[in-house]
C-alpha cells in the first residue's frame, strides 16, 4: 500500500517479509530498528499489534502513520485492521499526507497516486456491497478473528461460540468444553460458514474444521498476512471477497 501510494518517488522497506512469522510475537533485530532511523515516513499497524514498531518509530524523526488510529481503533480492539475498508481508506490518505510533508516537491504526484488508489478501493468496496446482498446477517464462526472487519463490511454476523472466541482473543488455549461447544454448534447447522486462519493451524483447529466438513459447513481459508501470489493489498482483499461469495452460493 505504501509503495502504491508513493510510486517511484519512494523506497519502501518492509520489516516483516515472511508470512509464517507472528507479528504479535516478533522480536525486531538491531538492523530492523536501525531502518526506522533512516526513514522519513513510518507506517505501523497499531492497536497493540506491533508495539515494537511503534516504539522504534517514535524514537526517530519520521512522520508516523498508525493505521488503527485513523479509524479510532484502540489497544484491546481487534488489531487486524487491514481487513477494514474504513481503515484502508483513511490510512491511504494519512500516508499520502505524510509523503507530501516529507517530499513536497512531488506533492502532485502523491495526489495522483492517491486518486488512482482510491479508484481501486472504490471498486473493491462496490464488490463488497454487491456481495453483502447475499452475506448480510449470515451467521459465521472463525477459528481466529483475523477477518472480522471484512466479515463486518460484508454485514455478516459473528456467531463464534463465546468461550472459544474469548480464548482466541486472549491468545490462550480454549478449554475442552469450548471446543466441544464449537463442534456441537457446527453440527446443529446454526453456523453457515467457517472462517479458518490456516496460518494458525493446530490440533484444535483440525477438530473444528473437521466438524465443519462433517456438517457440510463451507470453509473460507485465509491467512493473516498477504500471500506471496499477490502484489498489493486490494487484489488480495478482492480475492477474499470472491471466496466469501463462493462459499454462500
């Protein structure tokens, strides 16, 4: 996103480049921290998702863009904010403003990149609106709430059993009773879709996805970080919307 909004005028360095690394638990190297020191603009997620990045950026002269804060999302809220249309749109404008401040000689370029980016985001949001005509109020459950904002934009209803959802949000292990409740809820058919984060697959999620398959509940499989086959955030989000749409046909 930062690259799309800056074009050839910017050099974007991603601190985390591997999709199998947990951002919550990431421990930056001294080289990672040093990269913030040379940046004029630093973009972080916020909402306590990457506190190490916020801390590193705040110790520099870089203009700091915190994605979560652009939509009033705070620590304790769901931190997977790139799945939110509102956050993407607001963050794009914040990045553009930061670029224009750091590099005023290319102000018009950044304005054009922003306009082009918003045209693509508008197309995505139009697809989300169209898809929501079939997903509105659809009860779904998730092995982890990574795509909660996208499901919310699609007007779906989160029906993940409460005990399991709380354990997942607290990054703790669900109890055997939580897992049984989840499996039983899938079995009775009140959940119409399961969203599965394959980046966090384990014996517990194996039980839940197995129960979904046994009950013929469609499964949307996704990851927390952008898969390598995509070169930009919007193409990835668009493909995920297609997956949600296909699951309810």
